[in-house]
């Protein structure tokens, strides 16, 4: 199998400004293609913006959302992929002809849509419906899956997508730097972002600490290691409406090692070279083969009360 070069991108999106966001996606896709990437992946809601949607009514959400595959943004994204000779993954809010709303993420090439995924655990806006299926699709012979942000915190979702055959899971996020019950969590102050040129150290301490990367690295590499897969994590940098995000988009290999990572405060991407032989060399490959589902299939199938929304979400959340 030929190596697959995947760029994971970070950029500061503008809320509800699809034209601006698609322009950035175009520029970064062109640069990634010139740098040798076969694929570039952007964060969830990268076309529309994310956090501001917490304040929108159902009517406003329907005005923001688009049909897939026939929406304007999807057609533009396909044109961008064709022009730059690169496969692109990006996110937006989707509406159906029956006015149902979803948080969706698509993979396109110059010929059209290769895959569409609907978030299983959406919560940024109460009018969003839950997706109800996993997907596995092909990129240059590699089997790929998608799980959006909170979907990845439920470990069964990652395992299920892997068992369906995924070699790579794209994990677009808008995460970190938000309140939580865990020690060390919280917002990062906007003034640190505004002063990042004069005082990058203070911002980097917050971004790399328990509010940000230190939390992420508690669990994200484990998803790759335990399942023996590549992970492509994408996250915005800078202000997303009234919340500051810390980027650190990365590619993690089946050994749980970070092989490419964004480290600046700028719009940028990092390219990870995915080598197929690592999949069967990894511990996760052996662990999957050693499973004994008969021991725990009934335990996993137990009914429970499902929590639809997480505690930190609030339309009034802001950085102090």
C-alpha cells in the first residue's frame, strides 16, 4: 500500500462567514498540495464557525445550514479540491429537505463527495439531531472513518469504527480551553491571545497546560494505540466567537506517537506520513485479534440513561 500524506490544519475561523472560511480553506489546501499532501483535514464546523451557533434559534440555524450534497459550500469545496488536486475534509451544519438539522463533516475530491458523517453526540445547539451511523470509506486504498469531537470521548465509537475496518480516523474538533469538573480546566483569557506577539510565553503555558494540550494527551494517543490506527486530530486556533481555542492539530500513528503537529499561533498545517505496515506492527492490531466478545457482549449491550448534553455548554459562556 502506498504511503498516504495527510495534512492536519488549524486556522482561526470567522463566525457565519462561509466565504472567508472557504477562502482560507482554499489557500491552505493549495499550500498543502504543493508541500506534497494527498489529503488535508480541517476542524469541525470549519466552513460555518462553531461556538456562535449556541445562540441561534432554529430558524437562524436553518438559514445557516446547507443541503448536502447540493449546497453552495459543498460545490465550492469540490471546486477547491479539483483546483488544488487534493482531498479535503471540512465541517458545516447540514439541513435536510424536511428541515432537520445535523452537525456534519464531509470528505470531497475534485469529482464530488466521498463521504458524509453526522455527529452522533451534538450539543452546541439544541435543535441539532443526532447522527445514527458510523462510516468507513476509501482514500487511495486506505480505509477511513470520521468521528466528530465529543464522539471520540465515548470509546465505543472509536472501537466500532475500527472494527468496521478503519485504518485512519479523522477526528475534527473544536475543543480545549473550556470549563469542566476535571482539575485544571477552564477558559483561557482573550487578553492573552491579543497580547500573543509581546508575550507568547504566558499564552503557551495556558495552551500547553491542563486547560489544553496536557488534557488532550491524557486520552487522544490512547485511542490510536489501543485500536492500532492513525488518528488525524484537527482543531481551530484563536477566537471562535467568544471562546479561545489552542489549535495543536496533529497526526498520531498506531503506536500512539505524534508524527506531525502544529505548534504556532498561526493558521498552519502539519503533514503526517502514514505508513501502512505500522498498522499490523502495532500493539493495537494484536489486541483486536485477542478480543473475546463472548465475555462482554451482554455487558456492552446493557441499557442505560443517555445524557444528551455536557455540563460546560451554555449559550452565555464567555472568557473573562
